[in-house]
C-alpha cells in the first residue's frame, strides 16, 4: 500500500522519531518543547500521562522488575537454553521496565568516547546533560528510613570489608564503594518513566503527535536522502513521508530497522535479498552487554520477619544497593565490577524469599552481533551476545565472586542468608566452567550502531548521530555507545537523547 498515509489527521512533521524509549522520549520531548513538529512512532501502547488511570500496575510498581510488555528477544544461554534478553515494548521503553536505578558511570569512559573521535561526548561536556536528565527523572536518593533490612545488612557488610560508603552516585569522578543508588521512583514506590519525564510536558503543546502500537518496517531513501518511514499498523503496511528521521529503537531494534532498510554489511543484505542502500559493515556488530554471574541463597526466617515488619508501614524495595568494586584487572580505572544484590519473593521456598547477588563485569572485552533471518519485520533478529568470547572477561568475575562470598559470610549478613541455591564450585577450572554455563546479563545492551569518525570502517554514525553516508537519518540511543560506560545505561541513554537533541536544535548535524 505504497503512498498511503497512516492517519489523515497526522500533520507533516519536522521530525519523525522512531521508538519511545529512554532516548526517544527525550529527543521527542526536547524537540517538541523547542517548537518543532514531532511525530513519535512507538511499537507498544501508550497509556497516557503520569496521572492516567490506564497504566498497568506492574509498570508503575518500582518495588519489583516487570515482565509484561516484553519484546521476547532471546540469545544463547546455558545448558542449551535460550537467555531472555528483556526489552520493553511500551511508551517509555525500558525506563518503564527497569529497577529505577539512575547511575552516571565513570568520567573516564566518556572521555574515552571523545578521544576516539566523538567531540562533545567527554565527561565535562556531558555533566550538565546528566544534571538535566536527573532533574527530569525526579531522581533522588533514598531517605535513611527507606533502606530496608536486607540492604542495611549489605551496606554494613561492605563497610566491614573496607569499602567506603558512597552517598552520591551522581559523581562522574566517583570511585569504588557501596551505597544506595539514586532512583526515579516516588516515595510511594511508583516508577517514573521517560514518557512521564519528557512527553508529559508537551502532550498538549500542539507540537507532539504520537502513533503507538505501530511497527516500523523500514526507511526508504532517494539519492541517499531519507524520504519516508514504512510502518505496519493493525496488519496494514503504510508509508509516512519524513523530512528528518531519528531512530531510537534501541540496541536491538535500531540495527534491525537499518538492516531492513538496506543499510548494513552488503554480504548479509545480499543473503536476505534486501537491496543495498548503503554498505555499512558496522551495523549489528560491536554488540555487548555486561555479563553477570549470580549467586543465590534462600532467605531465612529472620529475613522474612524483618521484611514483614518493615513493609508494615513503608515501601519495601527489592533492590537498593550497588557495590562498585575494583578487581586486580581494572587497570587505571577506579572500579570494573558491580555487585548489585536484591531479594525476590519465591513461594517455592520455605520462608518465601530468595537472595540474589549478581556480580557484573562493567567493561567487557567480548563482542557479539545481531543479524536478520528475514526481511519480515515480524521476525526477530538472531542475537549472539558474545559473552566470554574473550577469556579475559572471566578473571575479574571470579575475583568478584570470591569477594561477594566473603561479603555473604560477614556477620552483618549471617542472620539473613540461608542455604545456597546457586553457587560456583570451589575448584578453579570448574568455577570457570560454572561462570560460562550460568551467566546472566545486566540488561544493558549497547554498541550495535556505534559512533565514530568516518575513518573507522565499523562506525555507523557520526558524533552527531547522523548515519555515515546518508542524509536525513540519525540514530540516538544506546546502540551508538562506542563502549558501555561503567554503570547502568538508562540515564546515559537519556543523555544521548539530550546531547543529540541539542545537536539537531543547534544545526550541528
């Protein structure tokens, strides 16, 4: 149905933003607030503003991690079982799905982005954008009486092991230590997502149009200039003309759309019989996430009783603390591991609680890739996370496991930790295999459309987000990260939106 406009009430937009996640909401909101006519296309539903009664309870409940509205991506896991690669399909994207942690990471990682040919991405330049995003997200620190007993014990145990207690995770220059990470959650435990933060102020401005429950099939071009977005809505393929397109579909979705648009490695496109718009070898490559090894234990009766007493008059958050840990393999960096304990309800266990201690490697050397198996937008890509493809990623995690087991044996934790449910063997060789066969991930995929200069044959976009060799198309989400920063990625993704929105508004594109 080439040439058909989706809805006749859609006015010509100055900018079409594809994807309403952490970066997409930021871009759309900032451009609309500046007076640009913006059309935001999102694959999932929109439940309205923060005050709408239509939002599903699980997406608002910051106490636990939601599992609904998932895209259903999977990758290779352990024992031949697929590993769920959770991504949220709803307005707000993964900011509607996460643990509400707002972590800026380490300044040196962003300085490295700039040194690799991405001016304006150094820590000093990004610092005010982090502040802007933190303000929009209503990011706050936990009050002392909000720290529940399990996490109080974690902080006590970490301090006993010699780690300083961190009071402010907003410091880009911060080093190793343990503390409660800032959150985008209300005192009542309501998750505050990117749509609330950036779209609510412009929903009634007349500058923002939204088209949700709509799958983007591809982008079409003429003479190297983006012309239109091809969509699928209610099973019907349709076309929306576009002057400027900003692709914010995430580390999996953005390369999928580029590949279906004929932008990517020409050999891969030829295999799928997709006409080549532009041979860009880097599309879908450089995929990486932060691998974890999770230690798990039963919670004790003492833990259950302490949590019940706490929950009687306060909001019980399942995850609160983050430990920034430095292994002997960190080089000049102040830390290279996160230990981020949480508890979860488990009715199969006698006391109803499971204690989980993930050890996450923040700067993995391993790389994976994403490839299409079909040009059909309804067929998910094949994702190879590449976890532990580089064996250098294993020793830091082994160090973190040993350190975490010492933490768990601390007197501060003793009353709460029961029988082990998932722990590595003692022998070193077997321990290495256990890590390889029982890995999880930190839900932070990045890098599949990485930024870099044109001299880098695997760079997909310029430092402005503009796709190399094409006009009228930008990418702005976690896919453009050259390397994952030493932290969680929700806030840096919003900062990508802040940064590229400013580039576009200032004509630096």
